[in-house]
């Protein structure tokens, strides 16, 4: 995918801590051309409400919240899909998308994708993304990991998914939660083949001389 292409993405939020990562990725996505099918699990909305002290109830309201908070340009088209709707367009591989991102991703959703027991639209769309050999990027957050978590993530890695843990670097001296979110958002875009630098690239002393 070159940066000139319109991006076609499935984006899901599952109920792990780290709503800031989804929020900053969404904010950046709103400013680039393309379209995204957006699904949020009930648990993700609950966590979002806790972490941003807001009273959003739907994926659409999450976008409104981001718009209100950071005022991104609105270029991107979003299609909202219901978590329970396991029969909608993105439940089928006959619809084409470039890749799917689950950010943040809970250990429960990781386990479901790993086993193939897909009981909601996030799990089904991830299953389809893998079977169609499209890019699946999972951004898990839990600590510490137990053996089940680790085995599930290794299996998903071996099945073709990218496990991109929510582990922002601190070597660039982030000043805010937004900086931490932008670090992860930049990494996710790069994994999708997009060079969108929301955060300055690291330059070693030698390179910056
Ligand atoms: C405030 C809060 C924080 C949570 N943080 C995490 C987390 O960091 N990682 C995780 O795997 N689950 C976390 N959970 C638990 C998940 O939300 C729970 O397992 C849920 O069933 C996940 O469902 P989903 O993957 O369909 O969204 C958290 C729950 C709450 C209420």
C-alpha cells in the first residue's frame, strides 16, 4: 500500500486498557483519505468511558468525542458496525479491506481469534482477515502475561497476525498521554505500510550531528 492510496481498514476496539491508543489512531485516521469500518465492543466502550471520564455509548459517539477534543480535519469516511452483527459486510471475505487493527486488544479477544470461536463481529472480522491472508494487527495490553496469553499470541503470530503490544518507547521523552498514543499510532500506520509520523523519528547522536 503506498501512501498515495486510499486506505480501506477494519478498526476494532476491544475492552483492554489503553483507550488513548485507539483515540489517537482514530484522530490521525480521520485526517487521511479512505474508509474504515469501525466496531467497538461493549467492554471497550466501558473502558473508554472510565479512561476519558466521558459518557459515550457508541462507536459514533467516540468519534464525536475525538472530534470535539482534538479537532482533526474530517477527510475519512467511517462506517459504523454493530458488535453483535455477525452477518454484516465485514463478516465476509467477499468484501475487500487492506487490513484490520484491533486497538487496544483484550486477552479475551486474542483467545477467541486464536481458537476460531468467533461469537461477535470483531472476532469474525479478524478470523476473515486471517483466512483471506490480509494484514491483522493486534495491539494487546495486559500485565503480567500468563502462559495462556503467551501461547495464544504465539499461535496468532504463527498464523500471520502481527502482535504489536501497547509498549510505547520513552526514549523520546513523551510529555503527555497524547504523545504515548501517537507513538503507538505511528507504529500501527507503519505496519499498515503508511509512513505517517505523528511522533518525531528517533535520531541517534551520530545521525543528528
Ligand atoms: C476498566 C477495565 C479495564 C480492563 N483492562 C483490561 C486489559 O488491560 N486487558 C485485558 O485483556 N482485559 C481488560 N479488561 C477486561 C476485558 O474488558 C474483558 O475481558 C472483556 O470481556 C473483553 O471483552 P472484548 O474483548 O469483547 O472487548 C478490563 C476491563 C475493565 C472494566
